[in-house]
C-alpha cells in the first residue's frame, strides 16, 4: 500500500513539473526576438515536401523519436562524441531516422537573422507541424519556448522507443509512461498514413502473423524476401502514401497494416472503437491528432534557464 501511495505521489509530482514547464511555453515566445521564425520554417518545409513528400513523414517521425526519449529537447539531433553515444545509433533510429539535414538548413537560416535565440527543439516541433499540414493534414498552434539538451543517451532511446514488434499492452504502457493515453496512442499512430518502412521492420508481420490479410501479405513479400533486402522500402499506407488522411485506419480494419504494432490497434482490443471512429471521420481524427501532438510536444521540457540554445543542432555549445 505504501509503494502504491508513493507511486501516486511520483505521478502527481511529474504532473506538476510538466504543468509548470507547459506554463512557460507560448505561441508568441519569439514574437519580438525572432518574428519571422514560423515563416522561415514553413518556407523550408514547403520546398522539402514539394521535392520529396516522404521527407515530410521523416520530419514528423523525428519529432516523435525526440519527444519519446528524454522529452522534446532535440537530444535526437546530437552527434556522438568521444564521451557520449547519442540517440542516432539506437535500434529504432540507426539507418532509419532521417531529416537531420533539414533541421540543419532551417537552423542555419534562423541563426542568420536571430542568432542564439531559437532552440533546435522548437524548430523540430514547428517543422513537424508544417510537414503534417503540407501533406494535407491539419494544422495547430505550436507552443514555443523549449530549450535544448546538452547530452543524449542511446540507452534511453533503446528503452523508450516502441519497436514494430510491440503488442497493444506494451504500447499502452509505454505511452502511459509519457503521460499519453489510449486515444493519444491511436491518434498519433495515424501519422503512419504517410512515409515508408524498411523490410526488416515488417518482415515478421507479413510472414508469420495471423492478423494480416493473406493477399496483402503475399503482395508485400514480393518486395521483402524471407532473407535479404532488409532496406527495401514499402509505403506504410498503400492507398495514399503521400497524403495525410484516414486511409491508415481503413487499412487496419481490413488487416492491411504493414507493421505488427500498427495492426495491434485493431485486433479485438481496446483501440478498436477509436480505429472505427477515425476511419469514418476525418474531423474526429484531426481533432484528436492535433490535441495529441500538442500533448506530446510538452513531454519533459527544458525551459527557462535549463538546457541551452544550441548554435549547431548537432552538438552542444
């Protein structure tokens, strides 16, 4: 009973700390110090997505993989040093996570007009929002004022990033640890309506799982052989892979999801009703997705005098 009470106390303290950090964020944080920030980010992202829509999906994923480790602190952008193994080499990121050079390009343009003012963490949050919008999805107001971490941890990344093999119970637990509930999990997973996955990520699902449409599995095996071809890419959404819409949820309902962890959201489990809702209502999905993105963007923030404003997103000052 004592340990249960202590657990509740720890959750309450974490909630208070999160609320305090959230209170320091504002959509107008850079209104005076860097008034052109959002237009600069939007301009770069519009060019990037126009040239390669999949890169927009990569930037969205970059935001997820940053926030899910030690919070939204741009630690995922840090290169290794002689004394630190960063998150880029974690199992869920190595040879998979992309978009670093896009954040570099935005940071360079921002630094040219607002030196040592805007955090890399805020740039990632804005770039993810603009990626969703430019791919045809919703937009939302991004709260700003995050600061950057001085260090990163490959171990923390390996421990926190959900792998494609996760079941629904594990997913719910990992999201809950970040203050995100089942609705957040189901809505945020909808970002897989854009982008692609490597053969190594979905091979077990299309070769061994029972909850997959046999014709779909056979079709995907043509690109993903039983051995070899680990880096072969397949769109996560076979209907409209470059459009941010609800076809991801419709794929789930006919067992045509590419990843095991995704299909777990519609497998006679707790998320089934939400999948049905989003598959038939784009407005419900957009509402819950934007709310979840704001919520995720507030995980374990560095604000005020904590952390720093990196001059180069790849290394601490």
